[in-house]
């Protein structure tokens, strides 16, 4: 197998002991949909004194705390409705959850 063009060997480094494993080919569904984010949401406490001082993140967001429990969308929505809880714009939590929080109220009002 040939390495991609952007990969080069490092001079003076031996690769004999580097373990390699051939990955299975992606399923038709994976090929069609492309890479997908892990499901759920993570609540990161911000250290404030209020009960809702926290930020909701996608599990793979670089700002999400490691080892935090992953919340279902229902539990994430409950948390998002509390005062002081923000939705992360870095990972898209805001873009994905805000329409769910607003529901269909915005339809019919011209925007």
C-alpha cells in the first residue's frame, strides 16, 4: 500500500515496530452520510455559583470536559432551559438545539 502524497518518512526513524491494522471498509451508509458526530450532549459546569452556570457541548467538542456523562437530547433540552446555561457555538450545540428550544413558534411570524 502506498502512503498518501502528503506523508513522508522521517529520516533516521525505524518503523519496523509500529503496529498496523487494516481498517474495515466503510459501510454504504457511512459512505453516503460521511463522518458523524457521537450522539448526545455534555454539560460542562462553569464554576459559577448559580444552579445553571454551565455550557452544553457536543461530546466531541474540544471544550467539553472529558469523562462527563453524555445526556440524551431530552435531558440536554431540560438543562438548556435553565437560567445560566449557554449553548456552545464552537461545536454547533447552539445551532442544533436552539431551533428545538424555540419549537415552531417562529413559523408564521415572517421569519
